[in-house]
């Protein structure tokens, strides 16, 4: 049996529902795998699971920071690995659910290898992280991976490059990446045709607006939160531009949809190129996906027993 499961995929693909069904079936607890859902008061824009949706399943690492507080991938890695150990000690299965590929990757794998050719997907993810958390948090992430490294925090180009080297896989002869797993993991990815996903994203944004996203962002805006990493998240930065008078509400909403679609495309690219994912059809629904995953787990266990007995 695997000892850690991750449910990944682009925004609006149904990760929350599948994660909860898996936890119910396997006796698991869920760990947040979204870099923005750690923040209190940022619920609608991050599509945070609501208490009534949890169905009695314990969820970890939601609402653990105030929006003005910094948070880095290094802190996330440490917190999640600690939570995984706690959950396993209780005899439960840890299930990481979320769409922040770099965060999930940092927990499940150890990438301390020699320098290789530039990795464009990882570099883009690190640059996104730099824009979101700032240079000091990125430098702390670097030091957590290599405490002896001597790079000034202001030299962001070298910080990014060093992180890229430390987090990248060693290239094998066939051109694929050698990954050193920290656990006996299963990563499940939710896939669907791009056109259908983009339609779901647009509908989700409309529902977010109907359910109070504008009011949620206004509360943050009225707190004069500026130049903090949380407000750079999709769904917040676009509506800040509206409150600042730079865009009309219609323009801001369309930018939110467009940026969400672009982010979903980057998520797909990252998960396909960086992680060993078992892909399932998101359009089939959580019930059918659960059946497929359980069959896969049972077959994996059978094969493992055969190998052990042999």
C-alpha cells in the first residue's frame, strides 16, 4: 500500500471532491497543497474547501497564516513532512490535495543533484514564486536546501538558478528525469480537454463573484494590504486593480478568467513534465475516478506481494 497520496491538477478540475472521496474510502486525512489556501480570510478566491464540504474528513494547513504574513516553499515542505509523519502515526493515509506543483514536488521528492541544462518549467514556477513571496522568502527557501550556499538575497537571478539546480532531477540517458522519492507515493492527476476546463474556469469565476468574491477582496483592500505575497494571487490582484480605478469591474473579471486559464495551462505543463502522475478523466466524476484508483491500488498491492513472495 502506498503511504502518501497526492491529488493534483489544474484549477477547477475537481481535486477537492476526489480528495474527500479518497479519504473516506481509505481512512485518510487531507493536507492542503495550495499555496494560497494557507491564508485566513481568503476563501472564495482560492476555492477553499468549505466546512460543510469536508464530510467529516480532517483537513490540515488551511488558514494558518494572516494575509500579510510571508510564506515560502521551504516552510511548506517542513510543515507538510511533519504532518505526514503525524498522520501516519495515527494509522491514517496522508492525502495532499492541491494545484501548486512546486509545493507538492518539494514534499514528495528530493532533488539534490548536479547542475544540468536549464529547466524552463521549473524556472517559470520559481519566477512565479519569487513574484509572489519576494526575494527574502526565496532566499530562505534556498538556505533550507543548502545552508552553506553564499548568495546575497538581492541577487535574485543567482538565487533562482541555485534553486533550479537543487530542485531539478538528474537527467538520465533516455532524457527523462531521475527522481528520488521521499515516500512510497501515488500522485493522481485530474485531466480533461482544455476547452471544457476553460469553460469550467469561466463558470467558477462567475460563481465566485456571485458568492461574494468582490466583498472578500474589498475587506482585504480596506485593511490597506499592499505589497504582500497573498494579494498577488489570481483573483485578488485583478480586483485590486478595479478598486484602484485602473479597470472596470467587467475588465477585472475578464482578466481574472484569462489569468486563471493561463495558470491552468501552466499547471498542466508542470505536472506532466515534473511529476510521475497517474492521470484520470476529470469529466468522469469523483465516483468513477475513485473506482479506477482503487483498482490501481489493488493491482499494485498484488504485484508487490508477488514480487515479495518470489
